[in-house]
C-alpha cells in the first residue's frame, strides 16, 4: 500500500471493488455485501476503509452528487420538469424507464 497505509481489505479486493464501482455498483452496496468477508464488524466501517483505500490508491471514485443523480434517473424519479410531456427530455426519459422495466423483467425470468 502507498504511504505505509495498512487496510484489512486485500489489495486485489480493493481493485475488484473499483472495477465493480465503475460498472455502476455503489461503494455502500459493495461494503454491505463483503464486510464480513473482509473482517469488519459492520458495513459502515468497511465502507469507510474501502473509500480510504480507493483514494490512497488513486482509484476513481464517483462523486456523491453524481451517484445521486444516476440513482434518481435510473429508478425513474426524474426531475418534475422531465415528467411533463412538453419537456424536451420527456420522450427519452419514458424510453429509458421502459427499457429498465423490460431489462428487469428479463432478469427475473
């Protein structure tokens, strides 16, 4: 580890978490899934160490605001203006939501 920092999370696991994070997983979800495997008492403590390890290794971490906007539009909670039929993004938003429902239905099958 750079600068003599020691983490419980193995270096390979931090790099794998970075790949999954860039693919769309939140760091919170990754920490929640693997905190026991990494030897932490809670998902919160694993999350803090994962964030710190990724920053120490200069791995890309999505900004909180960017993640919030992504989550809002992924789950169909678009801004009120986008839900109005006169908004220029309205048709694209509806198509995106339809695509997500179809993908979710295909995954459940």
